[in-house]
């Protein structure tokens, strides 16, 4: 889904994984919001949001 300059891919779909998007846009700074499992453990998180029970909900990550 795309709206203006915003793109909302399913980071679990083939071709739209985190690494696929970063490699296709090497010069762009991109803000990602997704499930913790959408990103490699080696990538540092800007912010993580948890459910009320303390389990992980989603992470915010910036490329480059």
C-alpha cells in the first residue's frame, strides 16, 4: 500500500523483507515499523513498544 511518499509493505512478504528494502534503497534513510521478528537481531532499535503484559508488540528502526 502506498500513500503520498509513505509505503506500507508487509515486511514478511517475499521481496519486501527489511533487508530487501534496504538493499534496493542504499542512499535513502528509511523509518521502519514492524514486528520484532521482521528485523535481524543485529539491527539496533530506535524504540520498542510492548503489549500491556510486557510481551513485544512492535519495533521502530531507522536504516542508514
